[in-house]
């Protein structure tokens, strides 16, 4: 590795990175060590101002696009070459944690500061990006900033979204943009050489496997369904089992059959029935109706398609003598990250001597939309017991810094190309 | 069979019996051909007056005890010999049908009228009884009239029960007793030679088997439990299945394991999971808690005991890695009807050439309490698709009359002993 690159990586400052997390966590702090920082809220504006103040203190160029995505640029030797982007989001779930999203923003800031302190001249510019409204907790849908930036959605399509108090996104966004009047405006979807997002894993795999770095191979696809089972209510004491159309028993059989069908020795398939509603839900009446959710995910397109397509027939067969109705409720195909970006992250982790593993992302991220417009990758660091979207979300200063070092090395690699 | 007994059975009048059902169904009629005749209500008092008017038109002796049970007596040759009792109840579920309970009362009236018209002299008196508050739909608990009559409960124990409007049973009962001031008072628990209750099956077995008469062998025992499964919530996209503690999957496994354990080739065991509550009940969160009900019934004491005792261990094993908590919520041992009464009913059905079968009662009846104080049996007739506790409850005039004929023959047999 180049001497100046090594210097930059050494300058990643665990304490500074940790303290910035603590400062950000004060904005929208809620009991239990959590954060409530809704998109385009007063707290969101405060977080943007704090980020911009750190960037301006270093004389980085700050800009903002029409959906409020914030960009912080460290220029490269070839200012007209497409930059390498890195970031995540600063908004949170209503009862969110101190690391989800904000880590990727602060890790990118740490990386460009460390690179700047080391005086490294990169060929390409490096840009931090803080995406607007990734969580979708206040205004639906989620990953809105990257969707609009990349053109997957238009600003007009999302501007009418309302929060639970009837506030329209258009107005909240206008306030947010007006709150940072000195920040330069920028266009959507400027060319990008690559995009890297650092994030807490939000799952337990790294902790379970004793790894510090997750080299993310893509974002898995998902299929959601509501399965309705139609039976007939009957007296629990008098009705022989052979003549029943018991919707609970049928639902149980369907769930077991689906579980059998998706059984995966590699434990990659995610299959969850998290919601069940029974009618009439009386202990001495045979159930006439059950509605339950099916959440199926897999990183491989063909697999997630096959799994999704199998649900209706398996449910129909297993539910007999009850009948079923299957309603698809969500449908996302997997994205696969760029092989050279994945290799760059993996090499960086290896050169830094960090225990690492490849894994797909179970949750969705802005990297999904970015992967459609440029070579993209993600770096995961462990979070305690995999807990996320929860005040108890936790990560260690050492792991966060390790991820920032891998990010720094990867950005230097990609910005040199 | 004695000529006069044959004459009495011939005098059972299908049309009269059906028309009396229709008259009673007008008292508390609700849309959909149903009946709402709550215990000790205005409708209940009207039903009592109608019954008493029919009894007095025939010069039968009418009496009423302290809980409002109505007795109609046709004296036998030996007035001091313990009488044979037959009846059921006149109250209904809030959305009840036209046959549940009232059929047993009207069949007993039809029997003693037919016997009277035939001029049969029986050794023992025959008494119709209309039990108060069998349903428990307004005042809990159910089968109250027979419980108090037989001494299983005291009047003081039940008198404080309140309905949903805060009316106290003591007051509603006092109004009911005062509404029939000319009716003679009688004591609880006078000696009885036998008790026979005719009832619609409230299940589908007779219809399924093509039988007109059910010779009831007893009332099955039951065990009710709440099973709670404790897991851990987790992200449906990120958490590998092998590390989950998924309360829905564990509950499904427990229900399947219980169903396997109770599998009964004779289809006598009743096993129902009618109620399920999932927490947090979100489609993309692994469930942390499931509560479900278990309703287990069987006519045999040892079997119902064994089944009940097996629940906790089966649930504990099948739920792993989740944990379970089992809470018993109801516990009734089976009652077995008197062999000679069962044989008398069976012989009567046979002699009348009616297709019949032995079966246990899935639901509870006043016959349960009576079986503790005298030889007891029950006669079932089919109801359409087994539907009961429902406005759609239905039975045919021919089946109702057939049951009344079997009842008449049985009463004549037992009253001759």
C-alpha cells in the first residue's frame, strides 16, 4: 500500500468518530439511549447544520439537491472525473438507535478528514452524501433521497406525502432547504464513479461469527404476502375433527409446509410469519378465518422468484379442506453489488488484518438505488445482538473505527482508479 | 310393548310439537329465524307463562322452586314414589336458535300429553322440568338451575351474579317468581327415580351418519389451557433462522405436536386451538410472544386426564428454543350416564325402528348435574349441519317428533319400574 494511504488510514480517529456519534445522538435523544430524528424535522435540520459545520471547518465544499440530500466534497486531482461517493442517512426510526444511518455519514466524514489530514492527492474527488428520508418513518416511502437522486422516483411523485399530523412533505422539505440558505444547490444524479455505504449490520451474523467487517455482496430480494385461510366456525366440543374446516389448523399446516419447502442448509433464506389474525378468536369455537403474513427474502433473484411463486400452491395444498387467498403486498428484486467494489472492500479488510466475511444485506439501504447508476458496495460493522430500529441499538467504538478504516482504504483505492 | 304404551307413542303429535316450537320462537324472536330469550328476562317470563298455560289446560300440576325451575307433573299410581323427570331449558344464547333447550321442554310436554291422552296409568309420576338459566348468557355460570336444584351450588352463591347492565340475578329472579304468583312453591332436590333430557345434538354426527336418534352415553370431560410461547423479536430480513427464537414458529410446532399426540383414529378426541394472539404482530418482525388456547375434550376420564397432563411437556419440547407457560383455565371431568337408562333409550329407538347410534355429548347440559343425583340419560336428534348457538340452528319436524316418541317410550319404561 502507498505510504500516504497508510498514513490516511492511521489518521482515522476512533475517539473523534465516537464523540461525533455522541453529539449527533443528542439531537432527538429519547429515553433508553435512543434517537427520534424524523426526516425534514427540526431535529433533522439540526443534524444537517452540525454536519455542515464539521465539513466547513475543514473547508470541504457543501451542496444540497432538491430533495435535501447533503453532499460534502473533497476535490480530487481531476475535478471533472466522476467522484466516488460514500454516505448513508441521518434520519431515524421514531424509536431508533444512535448508529443506524448516521454511522455511514460519520464514517465517510472521518474518511475524508483522515485522507485530508494525510494530504493524500486522489485522482477522483470523494463526496460524502447524507441521503434524505431513508427510514420513511415520517413520510413514506423509505430510501426516498436516493430514489429521487437516481431518478427511480421523481420529486413530484413523493412531494405530496403526508405525515401523521397532515404535514405535506413539500412544505417540510422547503423548510429544510430554507434552513441552510448558504449551501450551494446541486442537480440530481451527477455521474458517480462508485458508491460505498458503511452501516451497522442490523443483524447478528458478524457478532455470531466473530467478524469485525461484513463485506456486503448485495441486498436480498423480498416477497411479501398476506395469506388468508377460509374455514368454517363450529362448536369445539361437538364437532368431530374429520368434518371440521379449522382455519387455525390449516394455517398451521400451511406455515409448516412453507417452512419445509424453504428449508435451507445454508440458512440464507429468510422466512418469517410475524402477523396472525384469527376470527372469531374464541377458545371454544373452531376458527373460520386466519390472516397471516409471509416475508420471504433471498439474495438470489431466481431463488426469491421461485420461493415467491411457490407460496400459493403450497398454501392451497396444505390448507385443504380450507381454502386460501394469497395477496402479494411487496415485491423487491435483489441487487448484487459490483464485483470490483466488493473485492476492493474485501482486500482492504484483509490488508488491515480485520476478521471479515461476505454476507448479503437483509435490510434495504440507499445503496440499492445507487447500485443502479454506478458500481456500489457496502461495509457492515457488528451491532450488539443484531438489535436495530430500537433504542437499545449498540456498537463498539473499535468496530466503528475499523469500518471507517476499511472505508478509507476502499475510497482511496476507488478514487485512484 | 304394552298396547297402551304403543297408543301413547302413536299420540305423539308431530304437528302440535312443531307448532309449539313456532309459538315459543315468537318470544324473543330476532332476525334470521333466531331467538334471544335471556334467563329471567321479560321473554323468559312470557315463555314460562306459555308453558304453564299449556300445562294447566291439561290440568297437570305446576310448581316452581327457589331458582325458578318450573315443574309440570302428571301423577302416577304411587304418588309417593320418586318421579321420573324429563326436560331441558327455555333460555337461549343472545343470538340463539329455535331448538336448543326448548326442544327438551316441549318434547317432555308432548310425552306427558300423549301419555295422558292414551290414558296410561304409570307407576311413578312423570315430571317435566324447565331449568332456569342453562345458557349463562346473561348471568354466569351456565347450567345454574340444575346446579342449585341438585345442591352442587347454593342459591346464595349465584344470587349476586350481575348482567352486563348491572342487574343483579337476585332481583331478576324475584321478578320472575312474582310473575307467576299462583304457581305452587316447591323444595330443591326432591328424590328422582331418573332424569331424561331430549336435545338437539348441536353437532353434525347424526346427520353425517344418517341417524335420527342419538343415544347419549355421557358428557365428555374437558381441559382448557392458555399456552404462552416466549421468543425474541428480531428483524425479519437480517436474522438467520438458526438464531431466531420465533414465537410464531414455536407456537405452530406446539400445535402440530399436540395434534400428532392426540391423533385419534376413532375421532372422539376434540382438540381445538380457537384463539391466538401474536406480539408484536408485525409482518417484518419475528414474533416475541404468542398466546393460544387449547380446548381438549374426551368422554373418558382417564383419557381426558392423560391428554390434559401431556400438554405442558409436549409444548415445552416442541417450543424449543422458545419457552412456554401453560395456564389451566377450565377443568371438567366427564360424566357417564346410567347404563340402564342408556339401554332403555336404545331399546326404545330400536323398537320404534329408528336409526340410532351411541355418542357422547360434546357440550354440557343440565343432565350433568342430574346425573349426580339420579340415573340419567339424554336423547339427541339431528340439527342441520350441527349448527347451534346461532340463528341458523335448524331441525326437522319429523326428527323432533321421533325424539319425542323415543322419550315417551323411555319415560313409560322408567316410570313403570
